[in-house]
């Protein structure tokens, strides 16, 4: 049975096999290995376990809950054959180049708009670069053009800066028009 | 613009917040400092890796008649003529009060979309009064550093 080792990274046969993943609220997800592997964290776990991997007993994910993992899986299913994303920035200003998203991706973020923070944190922990960077871009898009007050309201952040502190920030940032 | 709330029960890790700011232009990052104490501190501790303000500054070498405009200038002009959005950071290196310093200089008129009318009027005036043509190129500076201010000033000698 050595040929079925989970170390056979590119084995198409292995990608078709199921693995059980358990989230921190004790929900079990049966997932094709090829889909689960979009997460580098899960892929590493599968590889580390190698031949000792018992596909039915489950891989625990102590930092992700079921409702969010469900959403992450939707992304993984769509991106199981996607190439690695390329993160680029302007060499002078260090501004990151914005990604162009597919219609499916745009729709995904429209659907899960209110969960962007949780998605970003899950994608960070699970090491899914496409989901992580795209979610951060979506959050940047929400910040762009909004006033500090609107941002606080949107994200439920307390206005804990004193008027003096705000004045000092405006004074040091001469270009700031807020 | 939808105002749907985006909440989370967990504390947002520093790394994620930084990743978000890296997508934004400098003005947006500085605006974000006003959101909360935590955002302000996180931006201040990492401003070295956050985006800088893109500036278009003047190189006061004379431009000969047959010298071509740099590619990025042509690109911006073409975009402007086609009614497409151009780089919003162009021109923003000049604080309004400083503009009058740059007499007799020429700046390729490349238009952005984040400035007000009076600013543009002043720019046009400078362009119209111009007698010498100059190369324009792009650098990025962060005015928090004294050395950057010096570099900036050394490039901007008034004719």
C-alpha cells in the first residue's frame, strides 16, 4: 500500500480521495484531498502525516469554525486547479497592485461581505494566499473613500482617540483632508 | 455604496491590517490613522513598509526639442485624452502654498483626478509662463524623513 502514501503530492488518485476535517465546533467535513490541499496548512498536515495519515479519523482545525470553513471550502473547490497568485507592488511607492477578480470571485465576496474579517483570518491561518490577499483587497476597497467615522461604523470600532490626538495626526499628515 | 457592517468577535491581527493597508494609497493610510488608537499605533509602527506617496518631480535639465516624452507621460496623456482615469498621485507633490515657487518651469500637463480646480488653474498658469522645457520623472518620497526632504529640495531648484 506504500504507493498510496499521502506523500505522493501530485498523485491524481490521492486528490480524489476523501479526508475528514474537524473544525473547532466539532463539525466534520468530508473533503476531497485535492480540494483541501488549496490550504497549504492542511496540505502540510497531510504530507507530514504521510503514510500514517488515517483519512477517516480527521484532521483537526482548532482555529476555524464550521460556518467559516464552509465558506472557505467553496473557495477551495473553485480554486483547486488555480495557479499561485502573484503579489506585485510598485517599486517606488510600494503600493500593491490590485488583483483582477473573476465574476465568480466578485460574487463570492458579495455573498460573504459581512464575513470578510473572519475569512481573512481563516485564510491567513489556513495559508490560502488567493483567498487571503483577495479578502484583504476587498477590505481595502471598503476603507477606500470612506471617512474615519464611516469606517468605525462599518467595522464596529470604538472612537477612542481624543480630539487632541486627532489634531496631532492631522498636523503630522499635511495631506490628510479628513 | 452599501453600508453593510463587517464585524468579528476576534481581535484583528496586525499582519492582516498591514496587508490591507498595502493596497491603499498613502492618503488613505493616513486617513485610517484617525479611525482608532489601535489603527493609529499599528500604522505608525509599520509606516516604513506601507505605501509611500507617489510624486512627480522636476529635473531641471533642459529638454531638447527632439527629445521624446518619457513613456509614462505618454501613457498618462493618452489615458486622459481617452477619458480614462489617470494616476491620481500626479501633481500632489506640490503643496498649494509652494506652487508659486516654481516659476519658469515646465511640467508636462498630466492630469490626475484628486485635486481641486484652483490647484489646476495655478498649474496651468505656471505652464503658460514657462520658457524652458524640462524632463519629468517619477520618484517616491516620504516627508517624515529629513533626508528625503533634502533630496526633494535639491531636485527643485527654482530657475
